[in-house]
């Protein structure tokens, strides 16, 4: 019998308990124990141009409104009215000074304070203390080079410490040449069948699937690759806190990309500027491809893509996906790179659909009577000597075909799942108290 809080099905850490992809108790517990204790990506600063601009998203299963304050900082508010729980903001984005609940009209300002209650005198007299009934505010919001993160946890380290050495790699997307980056307006959103961890763990460490899952798309694209193919060697990088990323040994990625000659030429120049700004190793030694910031933010470096896998129950996810481009890129290059991202990894992207197909069919079989207790093999690369080809790269480095990152991802997940959240224990105490009262009444 599997355990809802255990990722690993064996003591050696080679196999994964597959019920973590379908079990509803596991899902509820990870909302409480994983999503409440980690830094979660919310939005990009480029989505907010003036005070009152807002964007609605999720922290785990909790809907939140991210707003820009007058002082240039950001708030995140739980998007659920304190009267009957209605979503006070039903737009994806916009500008507002007050969020008025559609149900009975309570209004909240962008700090979350309850500022209007229709017909308050006749309805409540003096009995409603509006200062106690504001929207719940996310207590910590921090940013890194345009990325806005939030957490419910007041105890965990700062965002910069949480990311740690991930910033060494992240900077290749967010600030490759010292001029920073900006987000393309509008966020792609789509739903898929499959637990959120299927996306997060694949982007964290799975290069192995590409040659099989994406073979058809690769054959079509090979016609534009000028005979240049990726090497069969590369790296996976496992970092503390469950973060991971991977890529190939250096090769002429942009030459093989099939993008316009002008874009390929611009990218070659960018690589030179990256070498001047971030050093030779980051600019030249590897081509980073995929990665995950634990728990559910993932990146695709060559597609300039950042996405979040929002959990939607144990067997469904909703992806929010952004395209983040170097600020120095001219319009024609931006257009080319944006189309390249959309063709591959937006809702209609060929590679995106390849991945979704695998997660859909795996999910269809996760919850069978015979399948649910059958562990899955995550042992690739276990016990192998470290990859020493990238001495300047921080982290534990393995070869490109390895599941070290997935194992580290699930170790972190299991650590967090081992400790009940304080709200769970107080809820249990409340339930026990209520049951005791019922027993007294009945006796
Ligand atoms: S539910 Fe929002 S005002 Fe009643
Ligand atoms: Fe893929």
C-alpha cells in the first residue's frame, strides 16, 4: 500500500510511488505542505506599467491578484471575497483602484482593505469591523531581475537565497548582455490532463525523452538545420532546494535553428556580448535547454520561455506561459524569436503537444487497480561518477541522460511533505474539538 506523503517507493531512492500523480490525499497535502512553503512565480514586472495594474494567477490552488502599488512595489491578494467567497476579480489583467465583488458589492482596494460595503448602515449598523475583513494579503513578495515571486511562509529564506546558484544560469535568460530583458505582452494559458509534477519534473531533468517524444518534429526541423545536429553529450545540473536544469555540450545551436539569417547573426553577436558580460564558460561551454525552479516554475532557455504548472486537482494542470526576450533585441529579431517560441511551446506548439500526449496517456493509466501500486523507475545515472567537463558550473553535474534532477526534486518534495503545516494540525484539533462537542450533546 502506498503512502500519500512518500515519493520514493524504495530506500535506495531509485523508484517512485506512482500514486503521487493521482492520489487526492497527496494532492491536498502538497497544497498545504509544498505550495505554502516555497517561493512561487507570480508574474513579470513588465506586465505592470502603472499603479493599479493587476494580473490574476494562482499560488497552488489559491487564486491571487497581483497588483502594482503606488510606491512601485507589488501586492498579492487572495482573490476570494470575505463575505461568501466569490472571486472579487474575474479578469485576467487590467487596471483598477478598487475590486468590487460581483455578488453583494463589497469593495477592496489594491492593498486588500475592505473600503465599501453597500448599504452598510442599514445592513450592519455598527456591527461590522471592516478593518478585520480585508482580503488576505500574501505576506512576502520579492523580485529577481523582473521576476515576481510570492510566498505564504514568513520563515523561509529570502528569494535570492532560495534561488541560490540557480541565478548563475537564470541570468543567461534574464540578463545575457547587461541590458536586461522584458516580457512579451500577454500570457499563453492552457489546460492539460496530468498532475503538475509531470511537467515540473520533465523540465527539471528529462532530456532523455526528446529523441523519442519529439522525433517527428525534429525530422521536419532537420530540413532547416543546415546539417547541424545537437551533440549526444551534455549535462544535468542538480541544485539545492529541488531546482534543476540541463542542456548540451557546446554546439552551433543558432546555426541549426532554422531562424532567419539576420536573427542567427544577431544571436552570434549576443553570444559575444554574453561572454563579455557573464564570462566565457556561461557563453560558450554549454547550450542550456530546460530547467525547473522548485516547485512549479520552468524554463526553456533557447525558446526564451518561462512557465508555471498550476495544479488543478490530482490529475490536471493549467499552464501559464511567458516569453521573455533580451531588451537589446531589435523588433525583427523579437518577432522571429517569439514565433519560434509559439511554434514549439505555446498552446499550439508542436513540441508542447508532443509532451502533453505523453502526460495524458500516462495519467490515463496511473489510477488503475493494478497500476497504482507499481513503482516507476527513476534510477538513470544513479551511482555514476560526476561529470567534470564543466568545472566553472555550480551544482552537482551529471551527464545529459540522467534522472539525478528528478531524484533531487522528489527528495525536496518528500522533505516538505513530511512536515504537516500548522494549519493542518489546528484543523485536526478543531475537528476533534467539534467531534467531542457532538459526543457531549448526544450523551
Ligand atoms: S460574496 Fe462578495 S460581497 Fe458577498
Ligand atoms: Fe519535451
